C-alpha cells in the first residue's frame, strides 16, 4: 500500500474547496511568460486546508489524461489527501508535446517552460494554502528531465523531485546534444549547472530502456549528491537493497546525509524498458510489473518532509 504525505487518513473538512467527491478540473495559468493549461485533481479525501501538492509532468506523446491514467497517481492521491497538478505541453512548436528540457532558454529560472510551470504551481499553492514543505514535482522521460530542471532552478518552491526515465539538468543545449545524451547517457561533467541547494531526488529507470540510456539515471543521482556535498562535507550513507516485486527484480539504493537527512534514492528496475514502473495499462509507456513508482515517490516525498533538508538561503 502506498504511504501518504500525511501521518493518517484525513476526513474531508469544510472549506471553500472541500468536497465529498473527487474532482479533476481543467484550468489555464496566464502570465507575462505566456499561458499554460493544466488539470488539477482534488481527491475526495482532500482535507480542506494545508494539503500536499505533487506536480506531474508527462512525457513526449502523452496527454494529461493519458499520464494520469498510466501512473494511477490520482488513486494514490486519494489515500494521501494530496492535490495532483498536471501541466500540459501543447505548444505547436514542439512535435509530440515535449517539454523543452534540452533548450537552454527553458533551463533557467524565470524563463520558458520552467517559468510557466513554476508560476502555475505558485497559483495552486496560494489558492489552496499548500505548506512550503509539501510541494513536489515528478515526471516521465522529457517530463522527468523538466522536473529535474525545476528542482535545480526553483528549490524555493519544490522540496523534492521524482525522476522516472529522465536526464540530468544541463546535459544538453539543443536537439543534437539531447539525442546524444538520450542515446549514450550524459556524464556528470555534462551537467554544467550544479545548484547551490541540494533538492532530494528519487530516480526510477529500467535497465532495458532503449529510449533514454540508464546512465542518465545514475547521473541524476550523482548530480544531486554532488550538489549536496557542496553544502555538507559529510559523506552520504548508502544502503543497498535487492528484491523482486510483481515480476520485476530491482536494485534500490538510499543515500542519507548527517542526521538521517534524505539526499537521494535510486531504483533500477531490471528488464524494464522506457515505461512507468508499476503503472496501469490504461495509459501509455507503462509496465504493470515492478514496484509502484507512484507509491514510492509519495513515500519518498513524505520522508523528505519529515526530515527536511536546509532551505535555500
């Protein structure tokens, strides 16, 4: 059973947005940077105040509804009482609706896709009173790469990142280098924009991924730990676990710093391809085998909240 962002099940409470039934509503964020369509899932278990928020970024060729169906994140949100926000990339200039994770103009704070997603996140946070330590971002493939960008450029908004089959921040600057990184993997030296504040990250990646090389998942972890070491000279403790779940073997490595601080967690799903682990076949790019990436991400986000890393200065 997936673990919740809260400490216990919460009954619906009275309030301007509370409801005894779940809602999945379409909205549009408007700003000087442009507009962004998104859907917001409000579970029936929504407490009416101070909920958690998970921002979910789809991959190339996926829609918001497709991604929600494939990850089953709304079902998990019912058990945690958290809100789930699904931004949608619909720009005509991006075939397949891919996020511009590989474009330098979108890798910086207050620019491009990063600015739009962060602005829409702030809108939901303000409207629903989401506490600062309960805002998280996750994604698949191009969405995972953009989630990593957001964790690096907006550590004041996002407390942790979930990266499934993604790539590290700054590993590409155009289409050609993006394809190279996807095909062969990006080295830590290619991730040029190390952050001053380490945002915890949980990474899932199949070791049979033919679309995004698994080396990228390793580099996302190395990138995060390198940033963490700039703020904490103590070496991280690493705990390794091997196991199997629903037909997939996996290797899990948990990295913790001083005082048990959560730094990073990596899941390698053996035999899996470019798919969401433990997903639902109602959506694309899913593998019903293996541990639930959605459930484990929510558990990781809860752990990060309970042992919070130092905030950005």
